[in-house]
């Protein structure tokens, strides 16, 4: 297998949460709303190092939104959207997706001893305010969503991803009525050795949907699958030959696909924020470029997301622990050679 080449230039790296902030900042997602860039992320109570193998991502999580109006150079003071203090829900996700026409979808996930539920909230003013969120009722039992929505071919619905005990899949939903018209399991497990869960999807110009999927525990690394019928059926997932977790995808104007993910090294605790590219619609992927190494253990960094600004630069957001401290949210501006 001949891998494509990836050459990047890091233009700037910057923390985008206030310097005076503490807390465990994690799981950022980014979406382009008009000419602005909108980032959602989680901020939780710091955890003592002795608890980090028990409560890896902090406790009492809140959901915040921050905005950039200058192509990702600077971001506004983060705005609290969902408060644990008010709701006692320990929020775990803040998945933002622009739906066009100044609409933004926000998926959040509660994770407490009393409530484990997923919610969808819509904004009609470009992410400045969000309507009261409503529960998403997908598969039976506990489940979670990941990544971004993509438009369905019917022009009315959107397609998202989910994962639960049996496996992972996609669902088609009307964002206005929350009516779910279909859901599909990409992969259902007959073995208890591992499961496939966090799934990111993009639609290619051919209308094929490409999915990249996390394997847990990580044996072979990241898997891929595709659908040619708008998400109703999927090819059998297969490894792409990169060892890591939590893939997030960005379709570039030339139809190259960038992936940011938690890069891992076999039999080594070192972890990194990594970037790879495919130039053949997801068939083959480059060896990774390291954006940043991080410390403090696998769980304290690596999840990231990507967007393209008006200058053609890639804006990467991710969370990272640089000195064994609780993680913070950063953004990196990148140029991709040849694109």
C-alpha cells in the first residue's frame, strides 16, 4: 500500500480559553457559521492525580461556546451554554454543526448517576443563543453521539452518528421536529474482545459517505467504512493502518480528506495530537504528522476537530495537557502543502 504524502506548516499555536481558567477543558468541536468559526467544548472540575484512572475527564461538566470572527486568530470569551450547577447533569459533549441559514445544531450528553441522556438544541442566530434542548431517543439503553451532522440527500433531514453497547451506527433526523426516520448499525459485535464506537462521517462529491471509527480497546487502530445509499447500509469496517483513536474529518476543496486524531504508539505511553491525509477518497492514508505531544496520560488530550477558514488555512482545535496539568483547549493554524 503506497501512502500519500502530507506536508504541513504550523503558522501559530494558541490557547483559546482564558489564562485564568482552571478546570478540566476537553472535547472541542469546531464549525464554520457564515464567516465565523464556532467552537463548543466541555469544562469540568479538576481532578486530583490520584483519581485520574478512576474519573478520567473530571466531574461536574459544563458546556461552553466560543467564537472567532477573524479566521481563527482570536476567540471571544467563552459563553456558558449548559451549567452543571443549575442542571446537575455533568455534561460530557458539545458537538456543534452548522446547518446553513444561520442555524447551528448542538448535541450534548449528560453523564450522572441519575441521568444519562442525549439532547439536541438548535440555534437560529448563528450560535449566539440556543433553544431549550430536547432529548434524543435513539437506540434502547445508554448511547452517545460523536462528530458532526451531514445533510441527508432528501434536503430535509440530517445524518448523525451514535454508539452503544452493541456497536455504532448512523441515524437520520429532522432537526426541526426531531423525528427519526432511520437508524443503521454500521457494525454489530459478535465478540467481546473489542468494540467500535466514536464515528466521524463526511460526504464526498460522489455522494458516498465515508466513516472513520474508533476501536476500543485499540488493537488495529482506526477503522473505515462507507455507504453509497445515504447511510442505509455500510461496507464491512476495515483498519486503515493508523494506530490511534477519536478521528475527526474535514473534506478539503480538492476532495482530499484531513483527519485529526489521538495518535498512539504501540507499547508506549506517549500520545500526540496527529494529522493524516487521504487523497483517494479515504482508501489510503498518509503517515501521521505530529501537531503536539502531550503528557499526563492517554486520556488528557488528543481529541480534536478541524475547519477551513476564509484564507484556505486549516484551523485545528484540540485539548492537551503539556505539563501533567489538567488539559486546556488550544487552536492551531495550519497550511497544507499542495492544497
